[in-house]
């Protein structure tokens, strides 16, 4: 099964969770108990965020698909609600366990926000082991997993990977052979047990989200096989009077490249290429012209559905200047932004280009723009229309943005596992700007490295620049399989001169 991607924050929470569990056998200080409380709070926040996203999925489906095509949408909707009910049953059981643990733990302390008896190591084992609630929880977790998977088609079952499962280890862990013993056995502080229960709730919510997305997604899959996507910008008009704002809709379209829809414009059928029709008309005279199109698409169930475009308007006018960015519709700080300027009917040596909010240089229709602060910038085009007389042809406004944040990588990876010998051979960490059309370089100015060996205290080291310090290299050379190497607090500076906080990189030696 494919692995579900985790955010850098989730990876760090999981790492701290494992480290803290390893310290349970020690005399647990308040700092460790506080750390468990912080992790519990982070898990609660993540769970709430996923819950909200699932609520939004249902709300969007109810306001669109369920109203537009109720006969087809209702069975899919009810199936998705089953997933919510299945996870809800598990969540209610866990909440009952939390309630009982909280009562036995003396309630919550107003100063710490944690349980009064949070350090107590007898309450959780007594409830979960002696009273068999751990076995019951294990069974409910695995039953919930099986019920969720049963809602999916076989292909979809192979595409998901749930962290929601409770299996006994194949080999004993510190002498413990049962899942419930490992998670709630002797020596488990009460606050740690509550954090474990919250993690299970978060895993269940993530599983619910994955299943609901797949189920509700079947509504569109059953209609047409979308395999080709394109970004489209549509403006009501491309001709504007000075002072009139320019407005356009920018959105993503999808089509079936294998289908053969019938597309007509004003009653005339268009030729189809890759599922798209091209409407072309000559512009031999000035004026305002309108048109609308009709698209008939054969659905996968054999029915034909008709779509009609909004009425489109275009105006044919005398030649005017046009300013367009060569790479994208924004200007980025710290790099050269190439733009092309043309004025049909006007010689290039008669065109003058200026701008506010930045600087522009170049000639013969090709220019480079430099900007320094976010906001907007305007490029004005004028031309000498008569000896000694200059007329402004157009003024175009652009958005000015910072360059996107790069991605931190160590040995070319952002996380996962790596051979121990390969890790030891590395000397630097790099910031990579992916999927960005401009030549922009980021330099890492400082970072921290955490070495977490099995059954040992974590080592935290910091340095400036992107190269490992001598102490870092020494620590890295001492690692063995199973060691976790985490790079955090990574700061990089790009062409715009502003520092950026980059993603953490978590690797495991094998």
C-alpha cells in the first residue's frame, strides 16, 4: 500500500512521541510530562483541523452534488456517512476511557492544564490491563480499520495506508508481547496514556478523511474519466477604457482526452482535438461581438449531458500596446522578470517603456523588470505618434510577490531512510527551489542537527552556514542503524535578502 505523506510538523511530533516513550522507564521529571502535554495539544489541533476539512467536504457535496443529481449522489453520500459513524463509535469509546482516567487522575489542574495526578504510573495500567480495557480498545481499533476498508473498492483499498491499527509485535519489546502492554503497561504515566489515546483518535480521523475523500470522489469518476488538466484564464473583455479595472477568472479545467464531445458555437460545429474545440473567426472590422458555445458530452453510463458556456464578448479595435510577462503573471523580488512589449503598427524604436514600483531595462520589445517590495507595480507603454508628440498607449498592473520558500534537503532527501554509510559521507545541507522558472539561489545561513540514537539521550548541535561543523561530523560518524538524524531550525536567505524558516529533514539510518 502507498504511504500517506506526513507534514514536517507531524513527523516531528511522531519523533518526539517515540523519544518520550523511551524515557518512561526512568524517573519521569516534569519537563517530560510537560512534553507529553504539548504533544497531546498538537495532536488535538491536528485532529480538529482534519475534522474541519471533512466537514467542509460534506458541506460542499451537500450544496452541489446532492442537490444537482440527488439520485446518483445519495447512495455515495450515505456511504460516506457510514465512514463517519464507524469512526464516531471508536471516538466515543476512547472519550469514555479518557473520562474515566481523568476522574481517577483527580481532574485537571488549572495551573498546568494537565491532570492533577499526571505522573501517576498505576492508574492507566490498572484500567487498560487489569480491567481489560486495553484489549477491548485493540479490538475496536482493528474492527474500525476493517469496516472502513470494507467501504472501499478493491483498487481503492490498495491505494490507502492507515496508521490506525493495533497489532501485537512479532518480537517482544522490553519483555512486552502485547500491544496493550507496550502502550499502557507498567510505568506508563497517566498523561502519557492520555496522549496515546489522543494519537489513536487522530489516526482514526485521518483514516476517516482518506475514506470519505475516496468515496465522495466516486461521484465525479462515475460521470467522466478526467485525465487531462489545464489552467484557464477568462476575461469578460480584453479591451478596456482608461481607468476601468481589468478582471479575469483563473481556474483549472479538466477533460477526457479520449472522449469525442460535440461542440458548437452559434450553431456551427467545431473540429475536436484532444477533447477540445477551437473557435476561430476573422477580425476584419471594428466593433463588439458576442458568441456562446454548447458542449454535449457522453457520460460513462451512456447518457448525454449538455453544457452551455456563458455569453462571451470581444471587441475589435485599432492596434494598441500589450505588456505580458514571459514566464508568469506575477513579478518576483530579487530576480530578473522578463517581459515582452509590443504595439502593433508602431515601430519598436518609437516605443518607450517605464514603470513605477520597480525598474525596467532592455530594448526592441524584450525587457527585464526588477522589483524590491511586495504589492503592485505598473508598467506604462508610450509611443511617439507624431514628431514631438508622445501618447500613452497602456498602463498594466502586476502583482509583486516574494520568491516561494525552497525545500531543505540532506543527501538529496527530505526524509525517510538512508544507508548509514551514505549519511556519514555527507557534509552539507542544501536549499532547493523546485518547480520555479527563475534562476534563484538560496543559501542556508544556520541550522540545528539532532542525533537520536536508540536507548540514548538525543544530541542537539547548531552551526552557521550550510556545512556540518566539526562536532556535527563527529556525531554523525558515530551513528549506527536505527539512529534518527533530524535537521531543524533551518534558515535560508535568497535573492530578496529575507530569511526563510525551512522544513525539517528527518532521516533514519539503516
